[in-house]
């Protein structure tokens, strides 16, 4: 049978067109951050513009201009006033790491006296995170320091390296090594983070400009794109348009809801830290806001620096109150904010969310953690047709499927 290219295309049209789409997406991967920022800003601006136009009876172009000027004003205020304060508090927090280290060692000693079982578990955990090479270097450093203390001119004799498992470091050395590792990681990553912050600021301003231009000319752009259905790329247009629009709607609505939750969560946390007297509020509030976009896992990531700062500032009691405050806010978020803002949409099982976050972070880094849940929801619900639910019907006892 003679091979026919046209027949092969007709039989495999869907797979070929989607392969072309993903190949194009891969080629444009360096612009993904800008494209995503344009999409999110345009989506949020479109929703706010619709509300302004509906209730204030303003012309659309005035509403669009006002919303984007509001975004620009918010960015300018953040850069002018919040950024210097956050940078200053971050420097103070790094400078207090020595005090935090001393406080942790002190409380660990008290814990060893009252609860030796818990102390052993913590010690084993810390020891498991320290490699043999790090333990070896710490042991040699201590021996050298001891020898110099006895005779500054004499160096210790060369000794045979201890065998694996023979080095037993003190609790103080374990804590110092663990904190030193994190401090070195921060110092190594700091230039990269500042570079990303600068690039992110430029990307955000460009996204705001493109979003403004696209929103102003949205009708004409839509008509131009619809003309592709009459062009040579008709098959590609018809095959990809509806799924992409639906996918964009799911992701946009998820981020719209998560953005509102992040703002409310940050406000409640700032109020709680102010009442409790926790220092470095601006820096910690930024961490809380950013971590609010990571479902489930974000609360644990943002609580760790808060707990350490509270432990150093007010001891175990203040740290306990901070944990209680975070738990209370998380309960409010889970049982009040999420049902009101999310409604019955995108409620995945927490265990499934953690699996998605782990796989997403392992495969795609930060983007995998941020986009993992809405992307997984789209593929489960819209592509694979898996019914998703979070409640049972009171009469039948069967799961109630979500309705969009």
C-alpha cells in the first residue's frame, strides 16, 4: 500500500497539531514568565474593569486605564516604601542568626533535661542532615582550635582520619553546622535572588504595559484572531482554541481566588504579629504573601521563619502563640475564605495536592509548585473527565460533583 502524507495527516491530525503546539511552547519557554504575567494581569484587570463599567457606568477605556494606573501606583508604592523596609529587616534578621542559634542551643538543653526522648529524636534528625565530610571538618576545626589555645605556635600532629560513624558531634556543633549551612545557602543564592528580583520587576512593568495595550484593543485583536479560522492554519486554530481558552479560564480563576485569599491571609497574619509583638513584620508579611500562592505546603514554609524570629524575640511562649495564630488563620482560610472565594471549584484532596506539589517542584521547580494544582485540575476534570467532589449528598450519601 502506497504511503499517503495527506491520509497520515488526517488520521493523526489531533496528535500532530498538539505536538506542534507544545513544540512552539517549548521554543518560547524563555518568555513564559512574561506571557504568564501578561495573562494574569489582563485577567484580573478584565474582572475589575467589568465591575467598574457595570456599577459606575464608566466608558470601558477609562475603566481599563484607571485599573492599570492603579496597578502601576501599587507597584510604585511597593518599590518606594516597602522594598527598603523589607531589605533592612532581612539584613537585621540575617544579623540575628547568631542570637537565634544561641537561643536554640539554650532551649534544646532545657528540652534534653525535661524530655530526653524528644531531644534524642531531634539530635538524630540533625545528625542525619550532616554529612561525614562536614562532621570531619568540624572535628578537625575543634582540634586545631584546642591545640592553638594550649600553644599558639604548635599545630596538632597529623592524625588518621576517623572511620565513618566514629565522629560524634555535640548538640551545639550540630545546630551550628545546620544553621551555618542555611546561612551559606542564603549567601550563595543572594546574588541570584537579587538578579531575579530585578528581572521580575522589569518583566512586571512590561507585562503591565502589554496588558494595557491588549485590553484597550481586545475587540479588534479578537476579530483578527478569529480570522485565522479562514486561513491556512484553520485546523490548528480550531483544534487548540477552545481547550486553551478553557485552560486559561481555569488557571485565571484559580489565581484570582488565590490572590484574594493571599491578601486576606497576609492582612490577618500582620494583625496577629502586631498584636503579639513579633519583629520584622514587613519581611515576614512578604514571605506569607508569596507562600500563600503555594497550596497546603505554603503555610508550613511561611511559618518556619516566623517561629524562629518569635523564638529569638520572646522565647518558646511567643513561638507557641505564633503557631497558634497561624493555625487559627489557616482554619479561617480553610473553612471560611476558601468556601466563600473558591466556592465549590478546584477542591482537590490535600494528599493529592501534596503529591502534585512534590512532582511539580521536582520537575519544574517554583513554576511547578505555583501552577501544579490548577494544571492538574484542568487535566483531571476537563481532559480526563474525572469527577471531582468535596462533599456528600445528604439523601443519597454519594459524592457531589463540582459544577463550573
